[in-house]
C-alpha cells in the first residue's frame, strides 16, 4: 500500500439480526477522533477531493454502497475500492486523494483526527507535488553528509512507514525500546521530533543510497554546555549492504565531534545484544557502567580523533 496509507479491517459482529461494527480509540483506531463527517447523494459522474492534508489523519469507511479512492504521492498512485463497511482506508498526511465512482446509495463516513481547518489543505496540485517530493523523496540537495558508499539526511515524516517496519520487525527490533505498531503514532512522534530538530536539540538521520533506504541513527540528549550527546536508535534493514553500519556510525561521530563539537558521545546497549556490544567495542567505545538491562559506553573526542587518523578516514 502507498506510503502513509493503510487498509484497516474492523471486526464485524454479525449474527442473524444483522451486522455491527465498533470503532474505538485506542482499541482499533490509533488516533483520537476530533471530527466526523459524511458524504452522500453524490452523482455517479461527480469527483471529489483533489487535495492533500498537511497533518490530518483520517479513516474513510463506506457505510453503504461503494466508492473508489485514488490516492497518490509525487511518484506513486493506487486506487482502492471501498465497498465493505467493515473495512476502512487510513490516509495519513501528505497524500493526494480523489474520490469518484460513487454508487447511488454510497455514504462515505470519515473519522478525522483534527477539527476542520482550511489551512491544513493543499488544493493546488503543483504546490502539492513540490511539497510531496521534499517530504517523500531522497533529494540529493537534502544530503547532510555522506560516506564513501552512502548518503545521510534528516528523517522526514515520509520515513514513518520504513522506521515502523524496521522497529516492529521481530528480529531487528528485539533490542530497542518497544514501538507501537501504529503509523499514526509514528508520524506524530516524527512531527514532535521535527520541532526538536528545528531547535537543534536532536538529529535523526536516514542512511540510504541511490537504490534504497537502508537504516537510521539518532543523536539526542545533546547538551551544548556539557559538550556531550547520546548516539542511538541505530537500526538497519535485514541484508543491509556491506559497510552500511560502520560508515553510518563514522558519519554520526563526525557530526557529533566535528559539527556539534561535543567532547563525549554516550550510548547504551542491551546486555543481551552481544553482536552490537562487540561492534561498539571494536569501534572504540569504552564500557563505563552496566545494570540488569543495559551496558553503558562512551567515546571521547580524543579517542575518536586517534581512531579517525588510524582507520576511519578511509570510509569517508
Ligand atoms: C477529505 C475528503 C475525503 C467543513 O466546513 N467542515 C468539514 O469538516 C469538511 C470536511 C468540509 N467543510 C466544508 C468545506 C467546503 O466548503 O464543506 C465543503 C466541502 O468540502 P470539500 O470540497 O473539501 O469536500 P471533499 O469531498 O472534496 O473532501 C472531503 C474533506 O474536505 C477532505 O478533508 O479528505 O473529503
């Protein structure tokens, strides 16, 4: 399914008296409903929508009849036929939508996360395409840094799908803080992160190359007075290309020590995550503490500078 969209199946309590579908936040809807509206009595040749929303999350349900929804971004398009009242189409931010082929009896019920706000609409297609390509694409102009084989840029709300896929993967996500499998929550989290990014409090990067998105890392708890920060949220797709992890952490250290000019980088790793512990040890991090759950490591600027000259500059 298209980025920022999802088909949701609701339980249908069906018996010989008929059907009942219940929608309840947070049970089977991951955002609180602030508005409900419905569209009906639409001529079969009428088309509606033709806009996107900047932050609104919605679930569209055809409680009667059928309707087609064409959803698209700057480079993808998909058409969904809604004809079952127990199914909903979740549409997140920055998706262009067009509704057409309304059946005579169609009633399109929409559950929305926000109150009506005309300034949240993007109704001009050219403006949408421009904004969407910034939001969803890996534009080279966005590169913050690169290493020999990879590029790194700040994550955008359009990365929510991929972050969620990695973090909720049973194998990949086993040693990181649990993440709710909710696209709405992930997009909302990124929205809050973007505020911290604008205030230079935190930086979340995606590692990618010309073919694919590969993984993520984050610099947070940045303390410009104490000159220290924490490195984490380090996660990569299965079968990641060779050197993706090492080149990413070197870029992270370059940003930390040279751009943000900290003197110390901390990280914590789950005690059971042997592979990661070996990786950080080999990289040059020193263990400073441990408890039942985590081991705590640090790397100083002086140590990194030495390692950089000895071996890491070749990777950039
Ligand atoms: C969407 C698709 C699926 C309000 O005053 N309050 C509201 O909550 C809504 C939804 C609309 N309006 C007014 C604004 C317009 O004067 O109702 C009029 C028709 O709205 P619009 O032309 O935007 O309708 P659609 O069918 O093209 O789009 C609607 C929703 O607006 C939109 O958010 O995603 O349904």
